[in-house]
C-alpha cells in the first residue's frame, strides 16, 4: 500500500487510520475466480497492479482471485472510513456482476484447493518469484489467507516506540475478537484462527522473518532495525535470496511492524471480517484502546506469557485459558480491554464499540460461522452447509451487515 499523504503530511500519533482489506472473488458455488487481471484490463484497457477510483484504490494481491481495497488517503473519521470503503464494495460488486462473480470476506477461503489457485504473473511478479524460490508459495499460508491490516499514524520516534510496545501487550488478545477462519479445504481446521496458524509457518525456513508473531519490546528505531530487519535480511542473504526481498521492512511478518515509508505502525494479526462495518469497529476498538494505554505507564508483560496466550487464543478463541494479570480467560481479558477502549473513545468511535461487545459476548466470526455450519449439518452434508453459510456471508459484505 502506498498512502502518499502519510509521507507528505506529518500526522499526530493515533490521528489516522489506514485500512487494507482483502477479499476473494468467487462464483455462486464459492469457486475462486482468478480473474483480477481480466477485470483490471476490462476497466482500464491494460493490466496493471491497481486502479484509482474516487476515494479508494482497487488492486491485485499475490493470488489472482484476491483483491485489495484501501482508501486513497488514510481516515481520521471512522464514519468516513465506513462510507468510503462500503461505497467501494458496492461499486466493485456492480462491476463483478458482469462476470458472474462476487466478493467474499473472512480470513480464509473455505473450499479453495491449492491446485486451483493462481499467482499474479504480471508487473511485480519478480517479487513473488523470489519468495517462491525461498519458501514455495503453494501452501495455505500464501495462497489462502485474507487479512484486515490496519495502519495507525505516529508523530515521532519516541511516540512510535511507545505505541509499538503497548501494542505488543494487546496483540495476542486481538484474534480472540477478530478470528474469522474456521474452515479450509472444505473441513473444519484445528484452530479457531487457522489463518494465523498458516501465517506463522509459511516462512519456517527462515524463522527470523516471523519470529513468534508477537514481537519483543524495543527502545528505539535503531534497535528495531538491527534486531529485526537486519537479522532476517542476513538470514535471507545466507540462502541466496534475490535482492528484491532483502532489507525490506515489509518482509517482516510479525503481527505488528513499522512502515517507516509512511510513518505508520501496521497491524497484521487480524482476519478480514464479513463486512466493512466490522472492520471499522475493530479499528475504533484498537485506536481507543491504544489512546487509553498511551496515557498510562508502559508495563511490558513477559514475552513468554504473551506468546503462550497467543497460541492458546489462536487455537481456542474467546474460550482460551490465558495467563493475563486481569483474567484467566481470553473473553475476560477482552472485556477488560474493551472497558479501557470505551473510556477513551471519541463519540464516533464509541458508536461502533457495540460490535466488539457482541463479538466478545456471543463469539468471534470464526465461532459464529462454526455454530451456523454445525447447525445446518443436522439437515444436510458438510459441503452444502458450508456453501449456504458462506453465501450468506457474501450477502453480508454487499449489504454491510453483521453476521451475528
């Protein structure tokens, strides 16, 4: 993503939200359609990586059946965020109608076969070729993951480091609310958040790239660059990685990274949700929570504790047993974090926090999908149960409606 205004204007810490959304293009049988290049060519006469519309950008991803949506500029207002990106969904959905195609959210495509997935083979393919050379892209952690990434502005190095360290302490608990990937290969996975499972192992050949997903605290940009970027870059050089993926800040696959090129912190740990409203709610929750934590003293929880809690939540969601000082369950920790967020939210942010409360009380999207599919299994087979639920999710995205 290239938010030019991040570079041209120095925003305050927590002032701006820069969302990135990933959706599959599917037909009415959920078959993934690798037609992103064809759609772009149809719209502008040639194949390129993205198209600028009024207020938003529509672009390619690694997979030819996956598209990215983002604003042309970051958003200060959550309402503007929702209106702009929902307009984007409607506009692109109308275009996809001509192809007999639909947009599908959630963290993983539920029925995709790796053999049928195709990798982008136009401009920029040298990067994917380089990654494939090292890691082999034909695995779920590359070809079947859809994340909701959130960029949050920072003002200077001191505030950025403080923000990053506070984020580390809440990062393991976010998937308890944002998990949305219960099914892949047409079966239930072993995790509540299967996307994060595959995300954590897709670069196992070079462990320093993803680390434990939950980063270690830092005291400066220099420390971050030396302990993280330099470390994985040297490891890439050892395996003769092409230069196009060495010394790149975006190669870092931890759950939160610095994007120095846009003066932002990028959160990568969340699954894509069922609709834009749910993504906006997560953004409001995180920004309000960080606003509250930013006003408090920095207390770093032990890294081992955070990693263990992250693994437990990835596997068991809101019902996970954790070691947090505020609660022994993920649901309890999330309620504690929501209380902080609510106390420090703006009126506009607060108007979205009911969505987070619903998620905490009744289940994250992954848990809700699981309940619906299992209920329909009482009357039909698994294939038909998955299809009926995910067709509803397609409608939820187009109508900007929550699946609760």
